[in-house]
C-alpha cells in the first residue's frame, strides 16, 4: 500500500508530461509539417493510453 501511495505523484507527473508532448505534436503539425508532428502526437497518445491504464490499476490498489 505504501508503494502505491508513493507512486501517485510521479505517475501524475508522467501523465502530465506525456499530455504536454501530445500537445506539442499537434502544434508541430500545425506549424511545420504534418509528418513530424503527427508522429510525436501518435506516440504520446499511445503513452497516454498506457499511463491511464496504469493509473486505473493504481487506483484500484489504493481502494483495497
């Protein structure tokens, strides 16, 4: 339980960082070129999905 609680802040920071990368990808798509920005946004989007899944699992651990 203590380990799960210690994970909360780093997990939230990682989620915020990946969301920021996704937004940067969208911005690059608009400013410089579709290929580079789209690639960054796609990878960040996949990472967001995985981190959201980890956060759901983390949340279920804390409820037990």
